[in-house]
C-alpha cells in the first residue's frame, strides 16, 4: 500500500486528490494548519494539524515514511507579504528538511502560473520567469529551491505550474464560486472590467495529472504547465453564470486591476501532453455545468 502525505489536504485540490488516492487503495495523511470544513472531510483520511512554517512543530508531526509528498499548502490571501513568503517557501523548505528521504519516491510541488509574470503568451516551461507579485515570487523561489535539491541531492521532485483550477467544493473566495453565489442569490456585485483572459482547468484534470506524474519516473526533475491551453475572457464567464441563473447584477469596472496583474495568462501544454500522456478531458462548458449543478445542490444564502 502506497502512503501519501498531502500538505494542504484540507483544501479544495487536497480534498479531490485525497478522494482519488483513497480509491486507489492508498493510505492518505493530510497535514494542514486547519481542520477541513465539514463538507470536505473524508473518513479514511488522517488529518494532522500543523503550521508548516514552524520548524519546532513540523519535526514532531512528520514521523512516518511516505512514498509521496504532495505540497498544495499556502495562504490564500496574498496581501500579507510575510505570510505569503513563509507559507509558500519556508513551509516547503521545512517539508523537505524534515521528511524521510529513504522511502520518498516523489515530492510534488504545486507551483503557479504567477511565476512567469505574464510576459510571454502562451507561457512555456522554458519561458523566462519574471514574477511580479509577492505570491509569484514566493512560488518561483520555491521552484528554484526544489530544482536545486534535485540537482544536488537527487530529491525526486516534480513541479506543476497551475493555472486557474475550478470545480465542485471550491471555497467561495475564487472567481467562479463568488459569481455563482452572487447570481444564484440575485445580488449586485462589483467586478473588474472583465477583459482579462485566463486559462481555467477543471479539478478532475488537475488530479489526473498529479497521479500520472507519480506513475511516470521520467517526470522527476521536470516542470509542467497545468492548464487547459485555452484562454477565456473573465467577463464571458461572469455573463454565462448570470444568464444561467437569470439573476445577479455584475458591475463591471468597479474593481481596479492590481498593478501586478497580467491581462493575458494561458498555458502552453505541449510538454505535459507529450511526456505524461495527459490532456484536459473536461472542456470549460462541461466543467462549468458540473460546477453549477454542485452549487445548486448546496445552495447557501
């Protein structure tokens, strides 16, 4: 039986990956700073509560040998520079330093498209990274640290640069669930001008890519873009959701774009298709439909 430690296992991606791993008969341990919310708690998962930024705490929590460590952790709110850096870099450094390397087959880091800084479009793994934001810089520094660990000590790492993941069970702090919540309750809500182009990838395709990389030794030491390879306008998504519910009033242009925000972000996914034999199977229309149905069944005022 494979044993997997998922840092950030109580979150959106962690929940879906945990379910996937349980179906494969693996033993799943989650380590996060908080307990999972009730709707994302799985009976067969062991949940460990720990602040991964704290050395003295983590060394007492990670006592087992793991075949796989998947890092999905990090603060969602990126306004605090110190917390952003510590949760996305220091936490990973601690995970690496305190894990038992003798049994470790893979350490997977969930990086971000923000590492590129949005300069080349579509972003390629070979593109020069010029991260603009605190978050992007923290993720890029983490990637560079892990690549160095691979080169010097052969740490079996794989890095994904994730674009916009979405799907059922996502917290209402991201574009699609925020918009769904507002429209299903027929609320007026502020938006940016909505002209940004983004790459959205359905959650099942995200977990499929992770599983495929764990089963493919040639992915060790590699960086892969994890996106759909297609761009869609934010305004179009908001209008689709508003039309679906026949409600909600988006006020476009009320929220100014951040100074570090890129207007066009989408992935070149040729490398992951070729090396992992992976491709996104759920197109945006289908994925949005599944997501809408989930929130319909779990409506909250």
